[in-house]
């Protein structure tokens, strides 16, 4: 967000003050940054605790926006939040580095050295002490060992990957426009593997933004003829998190846009030329996006014996504390919790990370005061899938008398956008978000609606 710097707050205590209770949050995603912000405001500013946020990136982007960055309908520079600035405003400290290890006996986390683009060291290897540790490192895409994915597909786990896809997409269009020979079959095809929310939203967003790019003078490209988007899902239907009726409606919208939707299709290999399926079909593709499945980052398996799930997530108890260390919590996509009475774990969604962050905020304050912790109760408020300019569909859980309500169209779109605004409100408050929204609305009229570089 656009921000204005202010003077340092002299009342903020040194984070290394002797005897100060130390809270370390690793991971500045939706849950981690919200938690660090609230801890800083309620404890850090008042000198009750030292609060530190660790992340290997310098800036924060709300992860559900990555498909818009990849498609080019959102400029990452206008939506990223600088961790140093947020820490300064909110009463916590930000430390740049990547988690590489943990010593539970000494209560320290170990960070890898960082280097700039020219190979010069920015920060050395170092360790930070904690009294309470919160792991909020998110998740990464799971390629399930499929051959060729790492070499030839792009995942959308980070803003850098999303921007890389967008650059390759624009370069492919410019290359096709300027080449002497005709555009060959498959040259501008995009295949998206995984039809969950990310893959489905990306396919719709791409349909619009690619036509926007072509409209800015690339007249040798016929979008309806030369560009094909294929969405592949191994399950019987797309967006299985939605009720079947909405899943079918979403599929019908995509097919109406010309997206080739293939369900019950298993990918066996990704090559430099495209995607191979188990039924023997080969889909020629210039660009391949892997959006199928999630798992915990590899480092979680090396954290001093913490219990992990089959998907490499940290197994936690109902208090969100790890199973073998009361001083360590895990929240968000990296946490694995099967609620009482349920057969499945809490899904990796932004709403779950937000609820977990709120719960751990209260749990840490109770720990500091010696009170007993209460179990975390997850409330599923439903799922929403945005099809960009074309539609938004979803379901709201517990909307009226505990029943779910199917929503589509403008109301669903407003609800979808409100999720991001709620995240921003947790970080910045109402006034700042309102002013920023007005500013974006005005400047949007003077800029291209798609990113062209």
C-alpha cells in the first residue's frame, strides 16, 4: 500500500532488553503478518514483550492475489507491503532471513545468510532466541514427483514466480507478433494443471488479460484462433471445494469462454513442448502452470523432531501447539489439525490462517498471564471463486439459521473483494484502507488495465 513514514516511536523498547518476553513469528503471510501486527500493537508497543517477524522476502503480498499478478491484471508494486515499514508502524521487529533450523532445547531459530543479486552477503547466518515461537511459513505446490514439473512448469507460490509467468506470457505474445513465420499450433497455448481456486481463477483471468495485451497493437495475433487455455483436473470436477452445482456452473462459464476444461485427467509428464496425460494425449503448450496440490516447505522436516504429516505439515493439537513442544505454535497452511469429530484436516485457506492468528494472539497472552489455553474452533464461512471480469461464484456457510447459501454474480464478487479488504483492515485499520481504496480507484482510470512489461 502507499504509505507515509513517521518518526520512530521512542517508547518502543529494545527487542533485546534483558528479561523481556520474546515472541518470534516465522513467516509473513496472511496469518503470520496479521499475528505479528496485533502482537506488536498490544504487547510490543507497551513494553510487555519483544515481537519479531522473520521472513525470507522483503515485502508481503496476499497470496490469493497471485493469479492476478500472473495474468497481468494487478501490478504487484501497488499492492506489496514492506515488512520494515509495517514493523515500524506496528511495534514489532522485522528480521530478514530464511529459517533453516531449530534448537528446541536452547529455544533458538537458525537463519540462513542472505545475498544480493551480485552475490554479496546482506545478512550473515544467525540465531534468534524465543520464549514462544509461531511457525507460519505457509505452503508450497506439491508436484507429487511428476517428471518434468520442476524443469518446465511454473508454480505460483510467490510473487516472483507470478511475475516470471507474466513476463514469459508477454514475451511470447511479442515474439509471435514479430516473427516472420506464421504462428505455429500450440505456440501461444497455456496449460494450467490443477483446477482448484488458483487454477480456475487464473484460467478466467488469462482469457481477459491476454486479449487486453493483444489489443495494444499486437494485431498479428488472433486471440480466438491463436491462443488456447487448457485447464486440467485429476478429480471428476473442477473446484471440488464448491458444491457440485456451483462447480458445474463454473465449468460452464469457462467452457463458454473457450477454455478447454479436462476433468478426470492425470498428468504423467511435463516437457519443454507441453503436457502428457495418462490416456496418451499430449497437449502442446508454450507455458505450463502447476497449481495442483500443496505441501509444507521442506525445512519443516528438519525442525528438531517436530511431528509432521504426510504432506509435510506440522501436526498440532487443538490449541495449535505442536504435539511435542508447548512453546511452539503452528498456524496457516503449514499447520495440520483434524478437528474433533471431523475426518479431514482444516483446509489451507486464508480464512483459516486469519482465524488461527486471532486464536494464537489470545493464547500467547494467556500463556504470559499463566491462564489455561482453550481449543481452537474453526468456522468454515464457505468458498468463493472469482472468474475475473466474467463472474464470481461461491457458497456462504451458516448464512441464515446455520444453512449455506449459494451466491453468484455481483454480490459474490463484492464478498470476494471484501476478503482482501478485511485482511488490509487487520493490518492498517479502516481509515487507511478507505483512503487507499479511493486512491486506487482514481489512478486505475489513467493506467492500462493489464501489465504490458
